[in-house]
């Protein structure tokens, strides 16, 4: 199970760390959407897994769980069948990024 949201006083409260996290998440989202667009399932799975790890470090369990769900869904189905979950992750990650700004 993924940990809960970062608690006050955690390293995620540092402005510099938040800035790095925001930049990293934005880059990860662009790379995930690019891999999706190119129908590169292997790259997509690799990028989702890496993003999930970063989200776990920041204790963003809900969005990390979406990454994991999409990973599992992609292993079972083709990309078009997983589009709904990708759209959920896209929005959740954008909302998360906004919350860190």
C-alpha cells in the first residue's frame, strides 16, 4: 500500500525540493504522454514505474496508486483499452503539480 500524503514538516515542505518535484513531474507527464502518442508500451511502462517511485517518496499515495493501476492495466490490455485510466492519471498529476505550486 502506498503511504499517505506528506505530513507537515516533511522535506516536501522545502521550496527548493517542491520546485524540483514540480519540474520532474511535469517532465514525466510530458514523457508519458509522448510514449502514449507513439504507442510505445515498453517506454510507457518504464516511465510510469519511475514516476510511481517518485510519488511514493513524496508520500503521494493516491497518484502513485493510479500509476500502478495503469501499469497493471497496460500489462493486460492494449493501449486504447487503457485510455480512460491514462486520462485520470493525467488530470490527477496536473492537480498534484498545481497543489505543489
